[in-house]
């Protein structure tokens, strides 16, 4: 197994009396798609937010490429991309302008060829000069992914990237996620569509009430459970079906 790209050790996050993460240990290795599953409020977004620098852990450590996300935040934020769960966009700019402004946050000037590469990969090139507020919900999801890729991150967090989009677009995004993985990007995927995790993930982690209940190679996990679908394995661990699962 490759060296960890993301490493968490005894990661704890508390909000008053609520423990969102209760001492999580996790290694995510280079070039894998890691599926992080769990019910609402399980701690998935909290974990992602800590690694991406949007929240501070109460205790424990998180490192990206061997660098601490607090002490070396300038480095770690430069190598991490985040596609958030909530659709957000600036209604005053076109698709292309949104990418160029996003690149500016990282001190980058995007060449035209790079803009065309990103937009072409996500089938957004025909919308290049369209105002972001005029995009459909699915197109806005694609734009979020495009923005997260402008600085060519080594690690990409996809937090519910296909929530609310149709099946055709979901499968198109799956194909693009695989291409990113094949190019060496490490991807952490949270999803309420368990068939999405079963389709994409190399390894599966299941978190519930701030505790990692399971981390295992997907193929080995399915084989160990005698060919059961991931949905049934998930239910056996957390006691209920995944919200939004098809």
C-alpha cells in the first residue's frame, strides 16, 4: 500500500457537549477513491472541514502529504480541493470568470488552454460565457467541481457531489471522477447513494456518531459478506438505511 496522503490521528472535534468526532484514526493513500459513508450528523463533513482547513480539531492531528493542516496550512490548502455539499456560486460572474477568480485565490493565472481543458472535461465549454445564475442545478454542480480543480489539487474532497442530479449526469460525473483517479488524484467521496460508493470506491469507511465503524477494501468487504450489497452491510452497522439511497 502507498504512503498515506491524508493521515488522521486521534482526531477529536467537540461542539460544547456534542462530540462530532471521537478520536478518529485514518490513513488515505495516494491515488485511491475512498468512500466515506454515514448517516446525517455522523461526522463526515466535520472530518472533511478539518482537513480542508475550514474547522479546527479540538485535539489530535491531521496531515496532508506529511504536513500538519494547522502548522502548515498554506501548503495543505494549496494541495487540497473541496467540492462542498451546498451549491454556492457568485451570481454576478460567468462560468469562465468564476474559474479565473477561483484561481486567483491561489495566486494563479489560468491560461486559456487550462480553462478550456477544465470546462471541456465537465461538458461546460458551451456555457463558458453564461452567467452562473442561469445554469441548471446539474450544471452548477459541475461548476463547483471545476472550481475545485483550478489549482490541480493532489487531494480532492467530494461532499455529496451528485446530490439532486439526474442519473445521466451522475454517471457522467462518475466517469470523470475515475479519470481524475487514473491521473493520480486522491479522492475522498461522501455520498448518500450507496450504489455510487459501490461503483467508485476502492476502499470504504463507515462512520457513525463520530466513530469509524469500519475501514476496508471494497472488494474484500463485499466478498467477506458473501456478495451482499453495500446497502445491506451499511444497515447492519448503523442500524438504518442511508438517506437518499436509491
